[in-house]
C-alpha cells in the first residue's frame, strides 16, 4: 500500500491515521537528524530524568513494551521490510478491527502496555503504542507536537485543552507524519515541532493529572502534575492544571504561583488569565484581577469556556449587562446547555422570568442533567413562590 497524502485507515469509524509526506524546509532539517540507537536513547533519557532530580526507576515511560508486545510487533513488521513498509504494516494491524479490536476512549491516557492489555486508547496513548512498536522493529521515529485546531472539553469548573501529538519519521527531504486523531487538519512544517522523549513523558503525566483532577481527586492530581513540570518545566498546560488542583485543596498561594508561571512560559494561554482573575477576586484583590480580565478581553479566542468564565466573573460581581454579552459570545461559539443556562441566570437576576424560562427550555433540550441547568430551574421555581 502506497503512502499517499490524506490516506485514512478507519479506527472503528472514529479517529484515523493520516500518513502525510511533507517537504521539510531548512528549520526542520536539523530536527530530523539521525536518531540514536534505542539503548543509547534510553540511557540519555534516564540521565535527563536524573538531571531533573528524579529517579528514572520511578518514572513511567508510557511507550515501553512488554515482551508479548515486542513479539507481536516483530511478527507484524519483519526485518525484510523497508522502514516505511514496517510503519504501514504496524498502523494497519493496530487499526484493524479484526486484529487487536482497539476502542477509542477519550477519558484515560493509558501506557502502551495498558492499551495492549485493555484494548482502549485515546490519541496520546495510541501514539505512545505506535512509537514504541515502531522503535522495537528498528524504525527511528520521534514525537511531533502538532499546532492544530484546539479541542475543548469541560468538566465542572475545569476546561481541558487537548494537546495534539503525532509520530514523525524521516529526515531532510520529507517527513512522514502518522497522526492518530479524531480531528484532522493540514500538516505543514510550521504546524509541526519535534519534541524530545522527555517532553512526551511529561505530557503523559500532565494528561493523567488532568484526568484524575476531573474525577475529583485533586491531591492525587497534584502528584501527577508536579512530576510533569519537574520533567519539563516549560509545559504550560501542566502548570494551569496544577494551579486548578492547588486551588481545589485551598492552596491559593500555590495556585497563583502556578498560573503566573504559565504566563511566563506562554502569555497566550488564556485559561491562565481567567483562572488567575477568578482566584484574585476570591482573595479580595479585585483591582489586580481586573487587569488580567482586561488582557483576556482583548485576546482573540474560539474557546466558548473562556467567555463563560469571563461571564461568571462579571455575574458574580453584579455586572449583568457585561455578563450577558460574554454568555452570548459563548453561545455563538458552542450551542451547549451551559451557555443557555447562563443567559437564563442573567435574565432571572434581572427579573425577566419569561426569557429565563425560554433559555431553560433551550438548555434542557441539550442536557437535562447539567448542573447549571438544574440551578436555573431551581432559581425560576423559587422566584415563582
């Protein structure tokens, strides 16, 4: 089977693998230099972990394989094949519903071994599995960070922004990108950045921390996330989630420090501004909070939860017209229940129960069990009596 741009192999009708040959411009040529032998790479990674003050034996390497996995990979991609043929065979076998029967599972970033055992994976877990197997059969692949259309998911007060990672192979003239994703977009050199194994391991810890945090286990999440930022102190999303975790256990000072560290790394991370503004209001530092709010207002965003968060801050401080404006922008970006429920809360606060009931009907059509929808219903019921 030829490697052609845009070719897709279905993964249970959900994510796909796209193999994209890309002409590599000068700044990527260096990044695609010859890869060290696996043993040398492992020794280098272990030394980097020691340099971060951690014990390599206590750090999970999410792409490590078991002996059964090694045998499976060698059987699928024997030595007589070329590197590209090996990669193609591995991708087809992993995605074949008659083979491993892998199922897509968004909420858990498993290790390669966990994926192979339980047959469930999200995109990062699948990437770890594919990379580990490719290296096992002698193909010098590497991790790529993909600057892609961001994916936003919300769980209570936590907004999860999904980083996108792919597997790269090739050097100098062209780069093959193996992308396991629900969403596909154009892969051009300016959208791709090779990342070291240490950063990929840190991203695994960051993802696991965010997932544990969504399950309400903030103290456990802190352990995962602190390891993530120790492995790679320049990982902004890990710092944001660490701030959320610390705030949930009442460590406001630690949360503030984490949010500000995020902005030092990347001042474009809007969730750090909104979390920091909300935290400062809670701490009674309203003037300082408004400065971060103003920066956030001036920043372009396609994330509906950014505007919901801004609206919440305005609503809590009695600025109803401003809150309504932010909530309307959120509803234009995403017609989810929470946006309509928020608009209903503003209407109810103004005494406009007719509009509040209208927003409640819209919200209930989208999600009957949403906490904000239930809160609006209770508010309307209280106002009637």
